């Protein structure tokens, strides 16, 4: 055959072009800010991170996980073998047979990709992604035929010499060109296959390596204060590995499917947001984006460049302010992309640099700064709720087993009912407890989610200074937001320095966890619950942020309650709409998130929805009646408490 | 924005009504806001007091490239240093709050400034519409959302009413980076003030207003209507002497003059 040289040349040339593309792409990422990563450890851990952690997420969609193993695994194996067999021309039957096997595997996988693409759900992007299964099939078939002779099945060899062979080679070459352009050229020059290249490196250089091996890393990273600018204004203000992370997106739309803001018709779609980030650092417009838009915002008008302010033409600030920071997207993303980090980074710029926090945002921040609580109440009235509770103040006792972190619920009459219920339970269990009283300040949660990290950091430091004056073993709080700050975010400001009475580090607990321990220790006598059907709403900041799904359910079980689970519960729980300062920035949508959550509740037929958060309570109780009753677990338990008669 | 007019906003350290903590004073913030509207980045913002006061950064965070501080101790009188700073400068408009949130809070500063500089004083301004030649047209805030348009010859001292545009959000970054021009001034210790003893004021209980309205519309009227004085009379065509006599009689009647 005269054209024998053609296939290897094509493969070689495309590999070179792909390599050039790879370098180009890496330079785009490197335009981001420096961030230390343990490169070697990351690269070594990458295969395990892929096989274990990433697949753990993909596995939630069984169909796709099997399809991906077959297609992706088959392709990687096949590509390596193609290089040996066809580029280097190594004449080995074993290799050739292995290559054939890999191609068959890939072919089977690609068939399933094809099937899914026949009638794709709306969350999937279309456009070039619709072409991908065809390219995958072409790749596997072409190389299968091409490899047959090397495997000693010389079907091709038997074909007539001369024109026939010549024609076949030519056809095969065209097919090689087509499929390899997608697989190699597309991988590094921005086609759908980019996810494999960027995804692998993203896993290796992930900004939160703690998330692998079943770990959890949910605390926001502190903003550096006092520099020439704060937060992320332009794409190049992101860390380089954040940019890399954006590039790993496969546009699967799982994040879109779970996003409460998207479902409510607010102008946010986490998938589009990540794609816009890519448009930003690569430069260009969003014309080619082929997925669902931000609700009610037309695609095609967004423009971005690495050096251009993101909110000037790429993303509308309302998109950023619609997020409730519920982390559903992050939890669901198979590529482990960190949407919330990116959103808060950009909010920091808007608040700290532009002074442009929408609606009540400015006022709330001003209140927090001047009064240490978001509503501007007199700081001296913080302990009024406990006037009849006979609680010890840390200032007086200086030491206690439990420090009860009351949170700003102290100022709100509805939340006070939760606080009192919890105090009642602690009293019944004879807990040695004290509160900080007026020395307690807002945890800084809202300020931080609104982008004001300066105020958050100031609050964190001042709270820690107060805490370090006293001795206690545990901090327990009924507010998952304060819980998250104290447990996961104060660490950056020295909370590790807090030592318990016995000299170990202090533990921070949510009240449901703590109450569950008390019940298990037999310190609470509880009656069985005789009301109707009960369901449980997982607060985002307790569940996804802190992994506490069990304690609330165990507590309900001790009351004899068989929780009627909502379809979206546990790690998939739908946000109540109250997080991330969303009720403050209040970006209009078509529906209210709380209403949608209440519909979830209603669909279980429950008469009572148990929650573990005052914010969720407020949001869900804000839904118009008739609707199921909303109660904190502490309130339900306190109602069933068997008090000893003296 | 108005070209070529020199605007100065005076700012003080405010006090949050609930926490008693220092803050950006509301009306002073509005004075800066109005100043920014008139002069943009060319606005001069002046504070007489401690240059280290963190609250000044909150004013600067409204987007001021710089802020001028007439550095003096807290027991000094702001008036003389402000007069000597403003005097002989080609200034058109000086904006202040109606009264400070801390200190004496007498609301006298704009009046005394106007008196000593010999400029016009315009109290309780809601908005400044524009400058034509050597005249400025402004809107005064009257009770119940009413406005009065007036024209005044420049230069003026205007105190800014709560009805003016709210102060914009202050941003941490620009506040942090703003330049402070700290001027050394010859300050005068406020002798009389230093002898005063200062106590927290207790709000006086309000007399209940009994509204005997039957319908919502009546209640609305009662809440919003201008109190109609029954005694007064309007004198338009009388001579100046007659008008003066009427005022004098009233003062006698009300026992203001004896
Ligand atoms: S961000 Fe993650 S979940 Fe969302 S589309 Fe991309 S890969 Fe899928
Ligand atoms: S954190 Fe929640 S609200 Fe924000 S983008 Fe993700 S899913 Fe949507």
C-alpha cells in the first residue's frame, strides 16, 4: 500500500497539535494567581481520586457511571496502545489484541452515550456535545479496522492491492482525522473532550485536596485584606487552580438540576456560571454555549476577557447574588468544581471594592459593623430572651462543660422558642452550661456570605478573643450557620488555640448531635410522639456543610417517629432559600425557594416538618398557610420530655 | 455633576443610637452623597478631629480619593479651625449635617460658620438642583414630604436634611486606600464645654395622641395632615410695621417676651 505512512503521520501530527494546545491551555490557567499545591502528591493521587472520589459522585447516576467507565477507560487504554501500535509501529500481537479489546469496550460505552443523547434531558448541553458520541463511535470503529492486520486478522491485507487498498486507507485516514480531531485536538483546544485533560489535572491540583478520601472541606478561604484590590474582579484574579477547575466542567448540568435558585427562576444557573468563567479566562463570548441559560437572560450577549471586570459584561451581579450558598451544586458536581468559592470570591469584589451589595445588604452590613447583629438591635439587649431562664453567664462562672452559643436568634421571637426548648432539655439532663450573654457577637456568617470578609474576620477575631477568656469542653449551638463558622471557618483565625478544661481541643457541636449524645447516655426521658406523619428537612449548613444527617433522624427515631423522607433529603436536600444572605439581597425570581421546599414537604403527606435551624424555620414558616407545622427538633423533643416530679 | 464648582462636605464622627458605637453619621453621609453628586471626585471632605479615627475610613469608602483632616484633640472646638480652613478659599458650597450625633449636637455649627464667614445659610436642604452663574437653586425639605425651591447667591453653607438622597454603601477597599491629608491647625480648646457634665438623655414619655377616627381614611388623614393651627392669621398686604407688631403681640401672648 502506497499510503501506509498516512495513518501514523496523521496520529503523530495530531498528537503534536494537541501538545501545542495543551501548552496554550496551561498558559491560560497560569494567568491566574499563585496558589501552592503539592504537585507531586497530587499527580500521584490523581488516579485514585478519579477512580474513587470522582466515581463516587458519578455513581449516583448508575447508567452514566458504567457508560463512562467503559468509554473513558476504553479510550485512555486504546489511545496509549494506538501510540505504541500505530505510531511507533511496535509489532506485537498481544498489544494489538489488547487494543482491539479496549476499542470494543469503548465502542460499547459509546453506544450508551449515543443512546442517552438521542433524547437528552434539559440539563445536558447540546451543541458540540451532541457530536461526541458519533466521534467516539467513529474512533473505535476506525481504529478497530486499522488494527485488524496487526492482530493477525489480515482482512485488510486480503483486499486488493492498488486502488482498493489505497481507497480504504484514504477512507480510514479521513475517519482518523475526524475522530482524532475530536479526541486529541478537541481535548486541548476547547472541545468537549477538554474535560478529560483539564479534569485529570484539576483532580491532581484541586484547591481542596481534603475533599478526597471521603473528607470534607467546606469553610471559605479567608480573603487577604489590605491589598490593592479585594476579591475577584477579573478572571485572572482567581487562583490558577480555580481556573483549571472551571475548565474541567463536562456540562452535565447536574448542578443546574439541583440548584434552588435556578428552579425558582432567579437569574442563576451554576453550569452556565462555570462556562462563563471559562469564557472569561479564555476570552470571547458565550455564543457557543449550548445549555440552559440563566433564567430569563438570553445567551449570546456575554463577553469576557482575562483582564476584563467580570461584572462588566460577562455576568450580571444579580446572578451572583441569587446563590443561597447551599452547596447542592458542589455536592453534585462529578468534577468536584467549587461553585460557591467562586461566587463568594466575586461577591467580595462587589462588596469590598464597589460597595454594591443589593437591597438590604448595605444596611445589614452597616448594622453588623455598628451593633454586631444584622438587625441593628441594641447589643445590651442580646440576653433579654434569657431573663427567665436562669442561665449561667461565662463572665460569672468562667468555666463550664458546655458553652451554649446562642446566635442572633436571641433577638428573634420565633427563634427564642427554639432556644428555650433547648435550654429546657439541657436543664432536664443536668448539663453544666453557660452562655456568653452580651459578650457574644454575630458569628459573621452573613457578612462573609455577602462578601464582607473584613467584617467577618473582625467578628471572628473578637469572638475568639472572648472565647479564649473562658474554659469549656464543648461549644453547642442551635444555629447551623454559626456552627459552620465556629467549626470550619474560625480555624483560620486561631480557634485551634481554644483548649478545653482538660487541655484538649474544644469540640463544636450542633444541638442535634449533642442532644443525641444525651439521649444515648440516657440523660433524657422522652415520651413517644403521637402526632401525625413527620418529615425532616436537612439544613444545608448542617448536612452538606458538616455531614450531620444522622443525629436528627436518630433523635426523631427515639420518639418513635418514622420519618417520611422527602425525595430530596440528606445530601440532596433542597435549600429553604435562607442561606448566603439570599433573603437580604432578595433577587426576584418566578417562585420562592421556600414555597418549593414546602411543596416537597407537602408531597410526603407530613403534618409536621422537623428542622434543625432557626433560619429554615423562619423561611418555611413564611410559606402561606395552610401548610404543615414547622418545628425545630429541640422543640419537638421538649414537647415529649418526661419531667421528673419532685 | 456640576462643572467648576467647589464643594466641601464636613463630616463628624456619628454615634449608633442602639450601640452607642462610633459610626458614619447619617446626615453627614448624606452631605457627602450630595457633594459627590455635585462635584464627583473633586469633592473635598473635611473632618476636624482625630485623623486616626477609623470611622473616617467609612466616609472614604464612599469612593473618596482623599479626605482632609484638621488634626486636633477631641476637647477642641471645631468652629475656629473650620473657619480658618474655609475662609479665603474659592469655595461655593459647604455641606454639613443638620446636627451631629455626638458631642454637643446643638446644630449650631452651620449657623456659626455662616455668621463668621458672612455667607448665606440654607438649612435643611433636600437636594441641590444646579448652579447658574453665581446662584444655586436648591430644594428645601419641609415637613410631610413637601419641598420648597429657592435660589440663593453663592457661596452658601447648607445643612442637609434626612430627606436628601441616602448615603451610598461604604466599601472597605477604597476606604482603606484613601489618602488622608492631615493638616496641622491652631486649635482652640473648648473651655466651656470641658466644664460640662454630660449625662445620657432619657427620652421623655410621649403624650398619647387619641385619634377618634372611624375609618382607615380618617386615620390616614389624622396621621398625615398638617396640624391646622386655629389661632394664626396670614398677613400679606399689611405694612412691615403692622406685621412686626403682630409678631410682637404673639410673643407677648405666648410669654416669650415679658
Ligand atoms: S459544574 Fe459540575 S455539575 Fe455542573 S455541569 Fe459542570 S461538571 Fe456538571
Ligand atoms: S450553592 Fe446552591 S444556590 Fe448557589 S449555585 Fe450552587 S446550587 Fe445554586
